[in-house]
C-alpha cells in the first residue's frame, strides 16, 4: 500500500512573489485558486496570450501584474514560487530545470512528477481551512471530498472557532492543562450518536 508522503503547509502568498506562466484556462484556474484563498497574493502572469476572462478576473487585484510575451529566464528573478500552466510540455521541462537550479519551488499543471508541490482542493469556512491532497493522482477525487466537507461543515463554524479562542485565552495553568480543558470542551463535537 502506498502512502502520501507530502507535508502540508499553508503559505502566506501576500509575503511571497509568485510567477504564473500561462494565461489560458489552466492559468485562470490556478490564479483564481490562489486569489480566492489569498486575495493579497503577489502574482506575476507571463504569457504571449491572456484570456479575456483571466484579465477580467484579476481586474480588482492591483498587486497582480500581467506581462504579455513569451517566458524569459529573467522572469524567475526574485520569485519564491513558480506555477507552470501552459500547453507546452517542453517549455515546462525547461523552466522546471532552471527552477531546480535556482532552488525555486515549482508546480507544473497536470505533471505530478515535475512538481515540488501540489495545489490542493480547499474547503474554507471562516478561519477554518482544510486542504485535500490525493498525491497528484486524482484532482477529481479531491474535488468530490471538498464538496462533501463543504456540505457537512456548518457555515457558522466561525462562531465556534471564536468561542474556542476565548476559552483558550481564559484557561489558567500550563500547556497540558490547557489541552485537557480544550479536549473536554470539544469532546462533544466528535462523540458518536448512540
């Protein structure tokens, strides 16, 4: 049996510089995922052709820059993450080789073996955010699990999170005592119905 060895992290895209190579449908999918989750994300899009729908989507995101031309190696200067979303596998392989040399993390759309990281399917309700990974094997499965979780997690979960934060701040004692009290308070959330 295989195991998903990916280490999940949540990135502060508003503090990183992201390069997106590709201005088509996949580029639109990638940029919308980033901006939905991190509206202040600093992204530069490089592509010789940019869909009107992508231009329209980023219209209100002043920190997003479009450079309408072919990719050039200098586009990687000062970038922290790169996402490749063109229909040119050779271009992806070439850019991936350069990002590896420069130690820049890279995601290559629909090419898991070239990826340093994957963009997961995300459930978000207020401050609660859950990322789902299938190790790059089935984005469709991740999407279905996201839809399931989105349906069963109540929209008012933010109230619970806010209340738990206040309880946590009010608990006296050491770390172990805080854990004990919070476990007691939240036990009813996971108890099985008899």
